[in-house]
């Protein structure tokens, strides 16, 4: 299967490279196309672009891969747009699946709404593709506002979980979207895999640390609020990998006072 491998941390991320190798090890053809710069928090945005009529791309070598798949694409665009461009044939034949990550930091709770990693997968779902977003629960380092500041990350743990889950996802119904989070711990220390609901909040949160007449100062800190025991945030912190099926933007049946609205607009009976 031809699988788009992308992320929001950028083309140089070792998490991206580890995920591409996991896809190859699972017997699939990874097509690596990722942003040329960091688009963390971009959700499913399609811009802004320097030139709305042209997206810059450049071929790059992907560490860990061999043969034709060892050449990927550095793209001057956010991950959701990269996913869309892949479906349009921008990087060769369209992919049959989208995997994104491995994100440097958790994508749990309400963070799933803002994640560019997840945005890429949901964009693929709109084109009829299944997909998987993968994240490593890298701790927030105090004072810098950075998730996953310099230091070793156990990419191999999240990559191995992704490889195993991918085997199931290949045969799942079309447009199945999974959000996978793994602890930043050696694979030998992984407790197992659990289904998880979304926590009320994410594993990290944004705080305002100062303000003046010209702006607001922000920082990203670890979230120490209590979480439900079966939530993704709590389970990952306890040493489990979590898998959460997500539903994209789909219309739902719901009772709406349409006739009342029409009368208020002077329409209808």
C-alpha cells in the first residue's frame, strides 16, 4: 500500500523518519512529504502561503529508508494542505492512506482539535482515506515553553506501536481515523495498548504569563489537572499506549427549528 507519511514538526524531525521506517517495515511504500518548517498547532489549515498560487517543494533524503522511498519532499505548506496535494497527485500517484507523526509531544484531549498532525489525517479522511496520527508523550521542560526540548526521545516505542496498529488499519473500513499516543519510555517498559476516550483537556496547556498594550506573553506548561482514569492523557501518563478513533467533520441528524428560522426571515408558510 502507498502511504503518505507527513507531520507538523517539519521534514527534519527524527519522529517523522522513525514513522517512515515503521511504515516500510510493515511492508508498505512510504511517501514522505512534510512541511519545510514547523507547523505545530496548525490544525487542518491550508495556509497562509507565501504565494497562494504556488507551493515550493524540494527533494530531500529520508534517513533510514532505502531505494526510491529514501527520497522525500520538503514542502512549503501546512500538513493538511500537503495531505490534499498528495491526493491530487502532487508527489506521484495518490496515496491509499495517511499516517502523520511521530509528533514531539502528546496529542490528547482537546489538543486533538488544534494538532496539525491530526489535521493532516482528517484532511485525508475527507478524500476517502483512512489514517493514523501518532504522538510521543514528550514532557514539557520547565520555563522554556517548549514541548520536547533537546534530549533523547524513545521514538522506537511509538514507531513500533504504529507498525502494529497499521496492520489492523489497512483492513479497517474506509475513512477510519485513529489517534495514537505512546509514552516516551523504552519499548520494554511499555505496559500495553488501551482504547481511550479523549480527556477533557490535553496533556499540555497554554497559559498567559504577561501582557501589555501591544501583546500577550504565552508559555506551554504541563497540565496537572486530574483526568478520568480511562482518558488518553491519564493512560499515557501511566505507561500505556492509547488508541482513540476519531470522527471527522460529518453532518449529523439533529432537530433544528428550520421552519421557525424561515418565518423569522420572512420565508416559508
